[in-house]
C-alpha cells in the first residue's frame, strides 16, 4: 500500500494540474531576490532542498534563472513541478515589485520568508563617482530592500508571523576604500534592518541581516590571485567564503531556531571583521 505521504503528494499535484487555488501545503514560501546566480542561487537551492516553495527573482539573467529553476525542481522528484517560480523584476522599480508579489501570491499564497539578496557592486574612487553611480547603487541595494519589505509585510502583519533576512556586507560594518557608495548602501541596509525589527517585532515578525565577507562568487571574480591570497591570509579561518556559507546563515535566520533573534547582524566572514 502507498503511504499517506504519497497520497498527499498526488492530491497536491492534482490540485496544481487542475488549476485550483494557490497550493496549500505544509511547506512555506520564500521569495529570494537576485536569485539567478551567485549567493542568491545557493540560497534558493537551500530552501528547495528543505521543501520550501521558492519565488526566484531575477532582473537581467533570464536564461540562468530558468535553468536554475529546472535544475532545482529536477533535484526534488518527490515534489510536484511548479515549486520554483522564476519572476523577472527590477527591485528598484516599485511597480515591478508589486507585480512580482502579486504573481507569488497567486501561485503560492502569502510569502512566509523574504530574502533581500539583490544588489549591485562597483569599485571606484570616491572622487570619480558620478551622481548616477551613487543613485543606482542606492536604488537597487537600499530602495530594493525597502520596496520588498513593504510588500511582504502586508501579509506578514495580517498573519502575525514572518521572517525577513537582508543581505548586507561586512563593508557596511567597517567601510571599504574605493567602495564608498557600496559601503554606505550596505550600512543603510543594516540600519533599516535594526529599526524595522523594532517596529514589526510586536507583530510577530523577525528581521535580521547577514553580512558576508569575501565570498568566492562572480562579483569578486575580478580579484587577482595575489589579492585573494592576501585576503585569505587576513582571514583568521584562512579561506575565502562560499555561497553555501551564506545560504546556511540565511536559512538559519529563516527557521524556528531563530524565533528569538531579531534586529541582529550575523557576520559570515571567517573572522575578517571582529
């Protein structure tokens, strides 16, 4: 005889195929911004492995996002298709963010966990920065967090539960030469996290921040081997971080184990910043 678990999966799949209401499963829904590559893709993968329905946000990299969605679903043959929803949206554009949350709600219902990972980076002397450089950095790295938090909180406050994890940077804690606008934007994310945690804590919502150190992703791909060696030597744990290190921290702050943690900045930097 088939187990009750198998019968339940068939029932869920039938509901999805028949075009019924949003899937009502024991699992939860997470929306991850900037999820097509790098840290974001690893975060999305971690949540899929744990049985979450994932809204996989991307802006420019459509092919990578769709390929990732297919790969993640193929890795979980025990769950019905359609558990990973790629959605294109520029998080700096409020109208696009509204559409993204509407699509997510239509497919999966309210978002239980929001991971604000989307961001841009740029190395440039402060004296060479243009107003456009500054505005673009804050539009994505700060305004994007603002937009997504506001949209996610509508349901979270109504339901009196929810988790928000914002991805900042260790440079938002200590500052980086030739990355003044990036450091300032990531510091703003930390400030937003702490203040918002105080405001929505009484509504049963936790808001925390992960501050990655030097991580081996495409964003740091321009660093020379000499620079990477120096960074490893400056890191007490003696290595460059991985996207999975960040995904594990984000997942911890999204689960029940972190229910009494809010307004905190979790540094994942191998001891580079102490």
